[in-house]
């Protein structure tokens, strides 16, 4: 009996330990700190969330857009951020070198195809695009930014209005094809189609020759007066191409593809109309540089739009009375808007910029996303970052107290983000928002 009782008690104790460990593993990672200290040190632990901030929104000049994973097209009129239009430049290559179009080839039609992708905004809105042939070469190994442009011949090959319909498949030569946009490049003029169909043999012999002959296309969006949307598609998809339909002396149903590939030079161009269509709050803070308005609201927009600049002046005097060990430091920033028809970015990137303008990442990010944070929390409508090691390095004199920036686009990736968000500022005038102000919760130990 004693033996059985001992076994039962042992099993129960084991289960209690397992439950305790399971509960411990589910702790919020942003609450860990003092629990890691030895008991003798906890007497000196202090906490503060009253750190002073200086934060305000500034223009982001541009972002790099060459050879990105997605190409961006469309126009959006945001009630807060105003107008954004997106277009792109792209090369199209021979699907096969040295094609033979036969005897007496004659153009039937030529069509630009673009596959549907993600969309941001109103999918029911009409979009109008114009297409031009490039007169200036673009290069795969060159860097291009969102404020850059390339020269065209100035005569539109197409002027097309369409509705975003990603659920409708398209029949091509009697075959059901995945949803995509089809824009005629010979409705206004046959020049472009005939140029390709009648290209000299040496031009068609090699892609390098062809890209000098037909340098690419520029697809631009017309600004919408209201609503609208920005959509993205894969420029290297099998549906990203120009299809030339023709016949010759022996065959009346032929086609040839000029394709977008991973080797195609390409870049995006974004235009925010200098934020002249934006709300007065954005214009006053971003255009007229009234940095005091950052106390109420802060603005972030992707596609080379707006970012937040902020600094922590309290660090220059914090800990001067004695050496301090930072146990935990968590930065929390709340979304001001409850209506997220235009969804906030799923992640914001936090960087530090030195006096020479060089962008660097906080050392805490080396610990991984789960530790560092940055993802949008829909339930709390907030972004959180653990910057414990960064603050410790500043206090130890290993790093200067440089300004930090918060932005929608991550400069280390080739992913373009159209999303935007309005954040609660550092000291909002509306009392009900005071709990949502930017906060930095620090748990620290005064060392002897």
C-alpha cells in the first residue's frame, strides 16, 4: 500500500511540475525580465514607463524598387493620406531566340498580359492605365529608386480602363486561363506590333540584341479622383508577357510570346502628388514640418511615402547617477484608427540612422522576430519592439544615441508595401487616448 501511495504521489507531483512549465512557456515574451535575476538583485529592480519621446512624421524620399518580387500598379485616393499612383518599367525578352515568323507575316493583334495578384483598396473601382514604349534602356544590374523615371517615345500604345476582376478566368485560344488583365497594344496604332513582327533577323537572333531594339514598356496609372486601389502582381509569372498574334502565307493562326522573366530589368515609380491631397494634419506635420503635431498623431505610408522619426533624449541623462543594467525595454506604439478598411502594415521596420545617414538595424533584432517584435497585433491594435540591448549599449557608451526611424518598407527585402497607418502620438491632447500614447517600459537594476 505504501508503495502504491508513493507512486501516486510521485505521478501527481510530476504532473504539477509539467503544468507549471507549460504555463511558464506561455508567458508574454515582452514581460520577461526581472524573473531572470537572482533573488539578491531584485531589491534594486526599478521600472519606468515615463520615458520622454520626440517623434514626428517625415517624407521618406524614395525606396529601392528594381527587380522586386512584385510589380505595383494602380491609383488610390486615401481620405487621410491623399493620392498615390503607381506604375512600372519593364523589359520583355524573346521567349525563344531566332524565331521564324514565316513568309509574308501579317499582324492580327498584340496583347499585354498581366496576372492578378494582391490588392489594397476598393476592387470595384475602375482603373485607367497608359502604356508607352521605352526609348531609354534600363539595366538589370543597376539600382533604381521609386522617384526615378526612364524616357519613352511619348506616344501611347494603349489607353485602357478596366475593373479589377481577379475571380474571372479568361479564355485564350479556347483554353481557360488563370485570371489576368489583357490590354490591346494595337487598338490605338499598329506601329508597335509591326515593329516586332518585322524586326531584322539579327535583332531576333539574341536577347541582348532584341533588348537594344525594344527596350521595354512603361505602364502608368491615371490618378483617380476618389476610392481606387493599388494592386501587385508577379512580373516573372508565366502570364506576364506580350503575345503577338499573326498569320503568314502558310498558316493563319500563329502567335509568339515576349516574356517577363527573372532576368528582365524592371523598377517601379510611385507618386504621392507631394501630399497636396492629404489631410491638413499630414500637410502641417510632413510638408510644413510642424514637429509638435507628433504629440497627437504620427503617420506611416509605404511605397516611399512617410516614415516616423523619433529619438529618446532621456537616455543622455538616464543612469548618470550610477551604473544601470537594463533587464527589459519594450517600445509600444498604437494604431490610432479603429476603422481599418485600409489595413495597417502587417509589420513595421525599426532602424537606427547614424549622423552620416547610414541605416543600421538594432542589435536586438539579431535575437529573432519573436524576441524583437514588429508585427501588428490586431487585438491590441499595436506594434511592440524589445530594444533592451540597444538601450544598454547606449548607456554603456558603445553606441551613440542616434535617431531611430519606423517605416512600412523593410530595406533588406525586395517586397513593396502599399499599406499605411495613423498612430497615436507621444502625448495626445484627447484624454481618452493617453493610455495609447507611445510608451517605453523599462525594467532596470541599479548596480553598486
